[in-house]
């Protein structure tokens, strides 16, 4: 099968922005109807950039040609997911958030006999492994179940492997120390020809699963939801849907962590939470 579209790519300078956005919306509607992945309420500016990148990568001259292939070539759709979703992460990203989690939230989590925690939109797993390291150092991992979810099966497999390039570990280690790490990040991984491999003892407490914040329901009651730098790619309606899921999933007095560019302030669910560490976007569900 010919995997490239024969026509040259449209010059962006000749593109009608309104027409392109309409074509993007039609593409996302088609993806939802064919594959049941719902990107229709993702922010259009972000989706516009990602579709353009996909057109260039797959050699398609138009959104219509890209849509034609997505509907008819299942393997291509799996490849295209990495363009339609965003996978930018690092371990202990935004160290003050992780320090607040360790110092202001972990002591309260310690009062529970058992814990369930949800990393929503976990991408390639850096935040999952960060949370597991923190829980291990705070003596909480053995009594915890960590749910790590994303809509992209490929990045979920990458997250589950817990293997990262050695050249990234210096930055990860600096973040870890700035986040209040109590030892050395290298205590939690071994080196191999494939990179840094995180301890399988951390992995035993994690359940990796496919879950969409756009279409799926709550699957468990949890004590902490960490969903960071995901909502910024959603429009207001989808943000409220996701926050509603988190509100429903959290136990009374459970904790919600968002990214440093995200807030509950204008959400329909703002009244269900109190600020806990507002500077670090940590909230607590009201009784």
C-alpha cells in the first residue's frame, strides 16, 4: 500500500485559517465516529498545530487526505495518536509541586490504612515513577495502588517499561533533589544498555490502563488525583468534564493536583474544593 499522499503540501501562507479549522473539526468528528477517541473538545489552537505536524510527517497534502487514510488504515491511526495527543514530561517536573506533595499531603495520606492514587494522562510515565519514588521514600508505597492512565497504548507501554535515556537522568536527579528527595534518585533505578531502568518493586503497585477523560467514567475511589499539564489542552467544557470525574473519584477530603498553568478558579466544580497549596495548584475536596 502506498503510504504517502502524492500531492505537495499546501503552503501555509495560502491557507484559509477558518477553512482549515473547519476541516480539523470534521477530522476529529470522523476520528470519534470511527475509533471512539474523542478529541472534539481539545483546544483548537493546539490541535491545529498537531494536525499540521501530522500532515507533514505522513506526507499528506490536505486534512481531507489525512482523514481518508486515518479512517481506512488502522496501523496509521495508532501512529497518528502521538500527534493528536501531547507527550511532554519529565520526572519531578516543577519541583515545588512535588515538595508540597511530600511535605503537605503525604503526612495526611499516612493516616489512611490503604491508599489509591490516580495519575490521569500519565503519558510516558515520568510522573508515575516520580510518585512511586516519593511514596516509597515516605513509607507509603506498600499500602498504595497507583492507577496510571492515558489514551495512547504506545505511551502506556513505554510508561510501564520504566526505561529512560541515561542522558535525561541528570536533569531528573536535579529535579528530585529540588523536590525534597531524601536520598539519590539512582537508588531507585539501575543502568542497562537500554538506559535507566526503574526498580520493579515500584512497578508492583501500579496499574496501567487505557482511559479517556473525554469519554470514560470513574473507575475507582481514590485519595489523590494528579493530572498535570493535561487540562491546558482541553476547552472549557472538556475541562469541566474531567474535573467532574476527579471530584466524583476523590474520597471526602481527598487531594487534587494540577499543573502550574491550570486552575479550578473558573470551573463549575470550584465550589467542591478548597485551596490547600494554591501556589502549587494543590486542592482538597470539601466534606
